[in-house]
């Protein structure tokens, strides 16, 4: 019988093939230096998963570019190192969330992502072509966007299951906050304002000035009809204040831009301003309270209770989330290797 396995030539080829594959894997997995550049390495172990340096660098690209452009030269290296550490910890937390979702068998189907994209396009008056053009402008592929959206939906469902369902804000808490925040006699002098902005092209998510105005009009009507201003601002405002539900705090008259003062000067607390055009796009405001010469005027509870409820809910959600992530870390194997 002819036995190939005993052939010296075949054996030599097999050894060479195995050695070649070993070297390829070794080069890919190990931390190596080639022409002075680090190829890749593991920077964190999260239970059975790892985070690589290349993944961290990709996540940190825009932050590092901003630091290099804005930080004083002497502080650049330290600022970049701190940013990498902060981003890595966020990536670890995200990995823990995904692992927890998998354990609970929480899933996101392709149909869920399609529906979410349809809602995004509808809310922003975008066609499929315009949507893809915006992604291209941001340098994001549709596949990467869908992956990011899948993670967001998964995270939202997990937090609803683990945390949101356990956060309850009572009417008594809302009324107590109203008494302490809106009726206190040592309130700082000034105007407490909520802000919404709708921009176009590089200033916002609308394709044209006309679309931005129409969008602002629709959302202002929703606020006047009783919709929660904070939620509207969080989901639809193109201004940085949208992250805080449009709450820009309390300002004295001389601290306000003229266009803002003209918009709110005749408002009573609880009222919403007309839409005005500003350098940042179209804006409207809601006056929560005003204080002058020791005299305080505040919006009626009925006009601000939903904003108060949102504020209290967000505060409680943040506390519970931080505690939950802390517990998740303590009950997991996490090793940072940066």
C-alpha cells in the first residue's frame, strides 16, 4: 500500500506549512514592532472578551485629533493618555453591557434597525439618498452605522429591563422639587431658560434653511401642546444644550445675547417664545422662572411638572446606572493593560 504519510517530501511540506501558519498567527496576535510602529495588542480583558489597541485607537481618533488641535503643546501627551484611559473604561463598560444583554437573551433584529432608521429619516425629513449622503459626509459606512444603532437599541432595552423599570418619580417628589427650586426666596437673580435649536447643513440635521424652519415650527407646536420640552430638546435639538434637555441655566439680562433677550423679555414664566433666527439656526425658548430685586416669578406647577419629572428621573437614573455598572464590574473579570 502506498503511504503518503511516510514520504520525507510530504512530511517536510507539512512542517513548513504548519510553521508558516504559526508565524502568521504569531505576527497577528502578539505585540510586535514593525518599522517603529506598534501593530496591535490587547489593552483590556473583559471576562471572555478582549479589547485591542487598534479598536481603542479607532474609538479615540476624533478625540485625539481635537486634543492635538486645541491643547497647549506641553499638555498634549498627558491629555491624550488620559483620554485613552477614559475611552477605554467606557469601552469596557459597553462590553460588559453587551455581555449582560447576551446573558439575558436580549436581541435586536435587522427589522428593528430598519424601523429605527426609518424613524430617524422621517424625523429629519430625509430621503434614503440624503441619509446616505450624510453618512458619507461624516465618514461613516452604512454597515458601521447599523452596528452602532444595534448597540444603542440593545443598550436601551437592557437598561429598561435592569434599571428604568425600577425608577419611579412620584407627584410628591415633583411638588417638593417645585417648592425648593422654583419658590425659594434666595433664587439667583436672572432668567431660567430652556433652549431649542434647529440648524441646517453644517449647523444641524436639516438639509436646507426651509426644512430647518419647518422642523422648528413643528416641534414648537408639540411643546405648546404639552409635550415635554426636555425630551424634545434631547431628541431633536441641534444645539449642545440638547444633551441637558435644553436647560441652559439662569442668566442675568446683561449676560444674554441680544436676540435671546428680545425673545424672552415679554414672556411670563411657563410661556414659550416665538421662533427666531440666530447665528446657530432657528431657536425658541421656554422661560421657567425669573427673579429681580428679590421678587421671584415662577411658572405654574402645571406648566413645568413634566420638565421637573424628567429632571428627577434623569438624576435617579444616573445614580442607579452608576451603581449598577459598579456592581457589574465587581462581579466580572476586568483587566486593563494600557
